[in-house]
C-alpha cells in the first residue's frame, strides 16, 4: 500500500489566487509545508484556458497584478499572453513551480474532526488514476465557474445551422474566420472583446444582444503610471499606481450607488460622442438597470466603437427566435446571415471547487451554510476559499484572503490549536438570510445564486464585496473574534489489554 502524502496546507488551483496563496504561505508561514493541486496541465487558470481572439483583462494590471510583484509592462490593460508571461515570471521568481502538482483534479474533500485532517481525493487527468493526500488545512483557490463547459442556452433550430458554432470557453485553435461573416451572441465582456478582435479579418462581425450593457472606453496604458516609472523604482511606482487605481475604482463604484443617474448620463455621453449623432445609442447601449447592477464592460482604446464606425462590425438588439441553415432569425422577423456563430453567452457557476465536501460523514450543502467573511463557512473546519470582487479586480480580494488565511494559521500555531471553525453565536441564530452577493443582477449569478451560501445581517457573517470595507474586516480584524473557534483535536483514549 502506497503512503498518503501529508501537508500542513493544500491549495487547490494554480491560477492567480493559487499562485498568490503560495507566495503568502511561504512568506508568512515559512514553517508550514504546502502543495498546490492543479487539475489542468498548466498554471494560469482563466488565462491559460481561454484562447479566443483578443482575450484580455478588463481590470487594470496594477490592481489585477499581485501586491508583491510590480506590473512593469507599459500596457495597463493587458492581453492574455502578457498576463500568462507575468504569472510564469512570478512562479519562477518566487520558487513556486516546485510546489505545483499538475493534472491533479480534486473531486472530493473529507474532513475528520478526530484526526483534525482533510483527506483529498484527486483524479490524475493524465492517467485517470485516483490519488489521495491529507492536509490539516484546505485553501480553495479554484475560481467560481466550471472549467468543463460554458453556459449555452437552448437555441431553437441549432442543429439546422450549416456553419460553425463556437463557445469562447472551447475555442478551436485552427478556426479560420478570414473573410467570414461572424455572429457573436452576447453583450458581456467576452463578446465586447471578440467583436473588434475578429473584425480585422472577418468579412463582418455582428453582435446580437437581448439587452445592452454599459460600456466605458479607456486607453490601455496608464499615463500616471508611465510618468511615475520615469522617476521612481518599479516597486514604488507600482504601489502608488495600485493605490490610486484602487481609490478611484472604489470612488466610481460608490458614485454608481449614490448618484446612478449622473453616472449613467456621463457613460452614455461618452458612447454618443464616440459613435456620433446618427447611431441609436438608446437602443443598443442604454441598459434598463443602473451602472454596476451588472458588471460594466471596458473597451480598450474604444476598439468596439472603432470597429462599428469603420463598418466592420454592427450591433443588433433583439431576441433570437431560432437558428436557420445560414444564420439567425430574430423575433422581429429579421434574419442575420452568418458563417460562424460565437455563443458568448456566459459561464456556468459552481460552488466551492465543483467537488464534494464531507465533514464528519455529512455531505456539505453549501446553500444551507452561512458565509464567514466571504472566506469560510459555518461549521466547516480548517477551510477557506477565495472569491474575488465583482466590482473591482479579483486579485485585490485574493491578496486580502491569502493574508488572512496565513494569520489564522499563525494564530493556530501560537495557541496550539488544531482546528479553526466558524460557528454561529447564540445571538446569531435569529439572523435574516440574505443572498450571497447582493445588488448584482448578472444572469450568470442569478442562475446559480440559490446554490451559494447565505450571508447574514451582521459581521462576520457578511460578504460586502467592498474593498474599502474588507481592508478592515478581513485585513485588520482579529482572527480570534469569538466566532472562529480555535480548539485542539480530541485525543483518543487507548485501553490496554489485560
């Protein structure tokens, strides 16, 4: 029988969150052993999975980048390959590569209170063989959507279409769209990126949307960051720029909450200026909701506007009736002809890690637990997970969470605790349950929200999704708060035979 390898901490996922977790663990908890289990054959998560044309960040890299490694590329809004280069540099620079176990798809995690230990079951993607590890602490950094397939709604007549249908999550590397008519279904960040990127080679690209999304154009470089880099060391310039962009981002988001009409008018004014007086902005770029009730889309250097103005791209706002042999028929009766259809229709969300969790023989139903600071879960011991911001860069929160986890681990070591578990206080049992994320009506969230943990009406059972708040409630709050219970594992009694 092979020996099961044991670690103090197991990190699941080698994307931005997992790489950041590895750095913080070896920096803040150097006496703890750990490994990173990655289900795929490469690091990078989203940035190695998606291969569609124009793949890029819609957050600036001074905040999407790590707090500990400056982003030095002139482009603040970076493409996928540049982000992958940055992640590989980070892994190499900080010696993280040796910690990553590739092709280890985690399928089950089982906690034993008697042993104060998790048993992790993985399927080797390269061989199909099951392997197990044990760990005292489990740190989930595997993202929030399914890597198996994206979300595609039912389209009547889909089988009739004689052309090629592609979902951005499974983009074929050999897809030739030169001189082809491309129809892109969707109005989110992916669609907004694909349309101008494909317009250069395609005969024409049509974005078909049910309803508009707020769009904001901005340059792909940061002029202030560029100026700072001329006079300051890279680390100092990066820190100042990161602070500036974080403050400005929070200010803008707060303004959308307090003065939504003014923000809406400013955004739409920018769109009208970019597209001219003859374009129907009311139909195609004026949502029915307020800014940041759903995620806003960033247009790098106004690329979508340029594609529309050049005649290489167009926007149709209507509902799809059915696919035809040669395109898409809309509810209005209009038929849009195309050779390739791109279903940029979103993601399938998953609960923590898209895997099974068992605590002392009971399967965890995450829809029935309370979120603890948006990191842990009521009555689930020695486990934390990273979910970034919906209204700011993912990494801002990932950094906070990693630092918090390390503080918990160090406190456990200091007080001799084997177990750290969030438990409701007597005064918490009357909490009114609230949605895990509020004031955000994006379809991919709405489809899955009933499966997500509940948040309460008081700290620390809340998930505010506000960086300026969580710098205090996660970054600086004491870990021993009367809710996170720190205990030692039970010592089994042994009876000697007589």
